[in-house]
C-alpha cells in the first residue's frame, strides 16, 4: 500500500490531536475515502513526517491523532537555488514540479528581455501562490518534508544583484568549448550552495549573459542540443546532483 502524505500547515506535536481543516478533510474523506482508524503521514515543512491516525472525518473538518515522529534523511547535501525565467502555460508548473523532485531548495521565478509572459502585480502574486502549491504537491509525492519556497517574481537584473551562492551557473546553449564550466573535471570539492539560472524559450540575450558573468556566474552548456525551457532544469539539476549531490555513486 502506498504511503499517503499530506501537507498540514500547523504545528505537529506528537501526542496531540488536531483539527486539520476542510481542505484536508475533503481530500482524505472524499477523494481518498479513508475512514476512522486509517493512518496517513503529515508534514509541515520542518523536515520530518508525523504518523497520524484518523479519529473522525466530517464534511468540513477532520480530527487526527498525532502518533509518531518520523525523521527523514532525503535532502540533498547541496543547497540549490533555481532562477527560472517564467514560461507559458503548463511549462512553468512542470519545471517547478521536477525541480522539487530533484532536490532544489528555492525557486525564483524571473522575467527577462525575451520572456513572453507579462503579468501585472495582482497576477504575479496569484501565480506565485499557484506555484507554491505545485511545490507542496511535489513534496507530498516525492517524500520531501522540507518545502522549497517560491520567491516573488523579479527581473533577472535584480536577481543577479541579490543572489548569493558559492557557485553560480547560467545555462547557455551552443557555447564555445573553452567557455564551458568543466564540472566533471573537479568534483572533489563540493560547493555548499549553487545558483542555477535558466532562461526563457528564446534564451538569454548576450547582454544578460554578460551581466550574469559580471556578477560571478559561469557559463554551463549541457551538450550540443538546445533544451526546452522546461527540460533545462531537469537536465541541469540532475547534472549538479550527479556531480556533487546525492546522485553520486558510492
């Protein structure tokens, strides 16, 4: 039987009984059709799960007895911040979902010179809230109990001026071999933190690449083919986890 994990945004102290609210009641009772005495696992983003027993399910609330704290050890040893230029439709959702599965710690949605998505302030906040829920759902599925944060939408220029990381990389296709960051040549010294910057469908302008380099970013090219904007974070994050993270072979 698969493990049912549910995000619960309240304190999870073993020994207590909590009322989890209508959203969880609807999901557990109506969608999953669980009954009293069935068990689920809860997490609130603090890095652990709690085994909970259903005491009572009502239409607008659910009572859960918190039985056992379960420590998890599935966070990557490297802290990765993904700077992802906003893309259209479901592409951004896909990129965020897969980034969470691949162990990213923070996601910064960005606008750039060639970004085709235009949002006013109200829509920006709604989209950020939507993307944060995508993150939560990805954590439920992937077993992560630390919830990455989606920051406010910012321009690439502003983000480049504010981001701090031990290693900063900008994904840039078809670069000259001498400019490519040779990650595989020295992966013995693992950086504690990495910032990975990925552009829109049309890529970054040369001015943006030059600005990133002036802020300490190195160019990274993943092969001779151009990756879609939603494929790039999957490939890039996998590359980093293989080089320095928890994808390394023993």
